[in-house]
C-alpha cells in the first residue's frame, strides 16, 4: 500500500533539510539530536504499557522541536509533493503558503476516478460535505445518506469507493460484550491525511487551499478534530498487514448507552489500551472516561506531560513521532 508518510517518517525525512536552513544554533543542534534519537527509538504498542512509557520518557525532552514539525505536518500531511513545496517555500523563499494547484491536482485525480467508475461527482460532493460538517463526530450511515439526499446503500457504495482510493477511512465502534465491532452502530469517518482534509475543504468551499488551512488553525476545536483523525490513521497503519490484518481487527473507538466515548481502543494482544485525544491547554486524569475492560490509558495533550501507573499524558506529537508504520505500508 502506497500511503502518505506518517508523522514519524515526516520528521526523519525533513529535519535535515530544515536544520540546514535555520540560523538558530540551539534549534539546529536540537533537531539533529532529535533525528538521532528517533532513529534509534520507536514504539511498539504490543510491547506492553511499561515499555511504551519508557520510550515516551526518553523522547519527551524534544517536545519543543516536535511541536515545530507537527505544525508543518498539520499543513502538508505526508504527501511528498506538498511537503517539498511548503518546506522549500518556507525556508528558501521565506514564504509560508500552499499553491492552489496542489489541491487542484489532487481533487482532479479524485474526480477522474469517480468518472472512470461511472459514479457521479455531485453525489460524492454531497457525501464529502456531510463528512466535513460532522468531522470527528459519530453518526450512522443512514443519517449521512439522509442528509446527502441519497439511498442508504448508495452512500455506503461511495464511502467504500473513497476508502479504497485511500481518501478516507471508516472507523468502527467496538462492542466489548460481543468482542467485535458494532456492525449496525455509529461510525466515524476520517480523511487519511491532513492535506486531504484541506484539499476537500477547498473543493467544497471554493476557497484557496491556504485560506482553508488558516481557517482550521484559527479554531482549536477544528485542530483537535483533525488530530483525532491523524491519530486514528496512525493507529490503523501501525499494525496493519494488507489483506491479512486490517485495522478493523485491532483498533476502534467506543461509546456506551449513556453516550460516553473513548476516541481509540487499541487491542494489544489480549488486553486493551485506551487512547484519548485532548488537544487543549490543560489536561488531567479526569479527562479520560475509564471503562472496565480497559486498564491502561494514554491521553494525547497539547502541552501537558504526566506519568501515572496506568495513565500517561503526553503531547500528541511526541506519541506520533515514536509510532512507526507497519513494514507492509510503503
């Protein structure tokens, strides 16, 4: 599977170019040390909670450098042509922007695939609009279809096409009682990469792609929803083996009858790890909704770092920088 680069891959591939173009000696040296440290360290979420905690402690000192790089990743995602364009402009031309043609080329490819498979652009647009409007929320396919004025099965067909095209992915809820996904339960739908989110926003609104990026950065809630999708996408890629082990078998979100929700449930062998995104200024252990089958939790914060016996609070970029993708994802 040829997919966009993960944040870890982004850091390892861009940091050398960035440190060669910045005049601040301390930051240059810190980025060099970060790359060296990351090259030797990575997380395996199947290795146990203590080992995960140990790895995070060893890389948390680079929080400031990772924040700088993560902001770039939220703009460019892991699509190489977008990364190269943005970083070259920023550090060689001292201009921070994204050319509208980057989004146009990507959208044109999507529309071309839609036409080739005898599907209708207008239906795809309505479904994409529904996904963007409810980004990060859970809902039924029936509700999505109703809002797009389409039959239930038509909406599912288009969603599967978009998922098979690596544009988005469907995130299922997990039923602990039956030890399987809730086939008729609510879903979440995320785009595979942050730049895809920006390009789709540009396509739907008619605004320049750089304007959609700036609009997203003005809202902490929109950033949090975008990061929720990035985290779920990285968890799927972490242990995926195409055709043999799909994400549906080891990572999901969870909600109960009272509407309480956990963003991610990751199965580690016979145990479960809860991973909650709280990209906000202050986070503490009260921000996680504990449930009986899950003993260990990670809260992905904006700034805070805390280590407890069964709970880690760690900046999202520190966690993602340590998380490698399966070797079966190129």
